[in-house]
C-alpha cells in the first residue's frame, strides 16, 4: 500500500527548508536543488508543490508576512487594556528580533521585485489597521494622548520595523543592553502612555 503523504505538512517542510537555504545563500544563488537537499527530498518532489524557484520564494515570503500579520492580529485583539496589549505587541516584536537576522535579507530580496513590494505593502496595511484601532481604544480610555490614530500607528510601526532593520544592518547596536527597554519607552512616550498604565 503506498505511503500517505500529508501535503500540508510536506509543504511546510519544504518552506522551512527554503527558509534555511534562501537565508544562507540569498535568492539569486539558491536553486531548487539546494532547497531539496535542505529538505532531504529529491528536487522533483518540490515540483509537486512549487512549479518554479520564484513560486517557492513567493510562497515563502507570503508565509513569513502572514506570520507578522498573525502576531499583530493575535496581540491586538486580545483581552486587556490598550496599554497592556501594546506591551504584549512590543514584547512579541522583541521575540522575533533574532529571527530577523535570517528573514531580513529575504525581505530585502523580496522588495526588489514589484510583486514582492506589493505583498509587503499589503502586509503593512493589514498590520496598520488593528494597531490604529488599538491606539483609538487607548485614546478613548484616556491611556494614550490625543492625535490622529492612523498617523500614530504609522510611527509605531516605523519604530518597530526600524529596530528590526538595525538588527539586519548593525546587529551589535540592537544587542546592546536596554535597547528593548528604550524601544518600549519611546513608543509609550510617543503615545503619551503613563507609566502606571503599563
């Protein structure tokens, strides 16, 4: 009897292997054979899931971008005050700073492509809206200062993504003690969040 294959599980395994291969070698020097070797399968098996290297890379980037959206959605729709949810979000971003050393270069490769730029822009819009709602909630409850919640959400995202970009370009700067605490302090100060709301 032929062995049953869980297609979703196999697809995830290939994406995990692709993340390793593309992170290590970059998009332009990674071929499907490298991915197959990392996955421990034959190259022809990849074609059952991804017809080309580009299709595999686009699927990998979509997978990584969806994880970012899920982080924002999960945190920002959770119970708790606006300040508490903001704190959980910042900690969640801190938790992926080290991972960004691997995925950051892929994002740079991704935005060189028109489709990739559109995918990243869509992701930024998708995380912007729940963050805007969180800030508006905090303003209504008096936890955050008045101001345009959309503009404030843009600035918060810029702060968070700026730290992730620094992790890619200058890892030592992000490794310095207190960077995470200062990131939190800067965002909270920008929103006018009082310390006793933390």
